[in-house]
């Protein structure tokens, strides 16, 4: 007895396999991180002006990395914030959160100090400190802290 499959059945099997593979790949991703920023401005990272996305704002620092690597400055966790930005947190500095935007193919989840997070043409960096009311205040990061993200 010969087996025969119609195009419809092949597409159903292939589509089901792709959905299963996609779900399996996505199940390992850490959950997205959202924060409430204490200061508010009309123009925020991620907002649109016309057809264009805002990629940095007041308090952000943009570094021209030309595809260089961004490193973990200490042990911690990397989570997506949106499709362009990541949140980095660490038990070593529990009152701080670092937002990193522009990293290509980021390495998400728990990471050790010195491991690469990814590469960036332009890294948009922001540092936040957790306030007693649970909001996050944008702060100016120290130069030596930013250098820790850039040193291999």
C-alpha cells in the first residue's frame, strides 16, 4: 500500500511543526520587564514622532560602538523591555536597573560577569535607581560604570 499526502495535509503538518518549534523557542525567554519612571516627559523612548520611533531621550547616553560587544559588568539578569530595549538587573546592585537599547541579537536570561550581552552599532544607555515609592528615577551613571559594560 503506497502512502500519499495531499498538499493540504503537508501544509497542516508543516505549519503545526513550525508553531510547536516557535512555542518551544519562545518558552525559554525571560518575561518582559516594565518599570514606572518617576520623571515624566511627553517624549519617551519607544514613542512615535510621525512615522519615527524615539530611541533615546532626556538622560540617555548614546555610545557609538560600531558593532562592538556589550558585556555584563556583574552577575545579573537581562530581560526584554520592548522590541528595542533590554533591562539589566543584578543582586549586586539591587536598587539599580540599567536600560540598554540597540543591542543586536541579545543574550537574555541570567548571565555572569564578563559574558557578552550582544553587539551594538549605537548603544543607548540609561541608569535608574529604585525609589521608596516603587518608581524608578533616571540618574546620571558614573563613567567607570559605563566602561564596565564596554570592557572585555
